[in-house]
């Protein structure tokens, strides 16, 4: 592998580009309170997130309340709460704006793939990262399996007409690393996100990055 082979970067969103943890934790805890369930400390959500909305709901509700009707009610309540408060605390991580500015200057193709519902993925990118150009911004959609299934990542590569091996996939969870490896992309772990270096390495990270600017080292 040479450092000059990459033409594109596929970014995860939550925990990679944006620090969304507080707003998600507040929204879910509010929904849980409405339904009479116990809430969770903020840092617990570092491990609730990453697998998509259905996974988040299953992890957040008590184990003995995992029947379909309850899960659906909780899912709807979370979406309602998050729609009202998703931008209260969410911000790009330090160094993200500078990284994206430099990538724009270099003409590196950029895309976003998140397990966050597509509605919120597009809205958050437009509002908080709207000054930067992304060829594709895509969240979870009913017709496509969520990550770590590689279908969406591969579809993005096909649409951009760039081989998967020419992509850096930057993410912060085991889900992201597994997606990258399954799609044939270079798996880069973001240590400023929600999970640990140990998890990222065990899940297939080919490099661990301490700060966003280190992405540039992969581009030569």
C-alpha cells in the first residue's frame, strides 16, 4: 500500500464528524421518562450508539420490555424528542472544519454514511457542515440494511465510480471498522469519538488516528 492511493473518504457522522452524544442522550432519556422507564448516564450512550435506531432502542429500554409494541412506542418517542433538540449541543469535533477545508482544497471526494435515520443525517450535515462539499450524504433507510452490512458503502463507491480500495473509511466504532473491511475500504479509527482504541483495533482498524488532521498523513 502507498500513501497516495486514496481518492475518497467515507465518513461516519456521530462520533466522527459531529459530537452528538449529549443531544442523543437527552432525547432518549426524555423519551424513556415519558414512558416510565429508567434513564441512563450520558456516557452509557457511547455504547448504545452505532448500530442504528432499532439497536439504540433495544439497548435503552429494560431487558424485560423488549416486546415489539413497547419498542415501537419508544422509537417514536425518541424521534419526537430528538427532532426538537438535535442541535442544542451538537457541534463538529475540534479539527474537523480544518480537515474538511484542506480536503476541499485537495479535491478529495467526500461522502457521509451514517446509521442515524436519513432525515436527521441530512439535516445535521446541512446545518452544521453546510460549508463543505459532500458528494453523497446518506443515513439509514428502510430499504437498505444498516451498517455493518456493507451494502450502502459499496453503493456509494459505485455511484461515485471510485473503487472501494481507493476509499478511506473513517469511523469511531466497531460497526464502522467492520463495515469498512467488509466493503473493501481502508479502515481508519477515530480515537476522538465514542469508543476505545482496543475496540477499534479488535474490529479491524488498519490505523488509529488521534486527531482529525492525521487523516492527511494517509493522503501523502
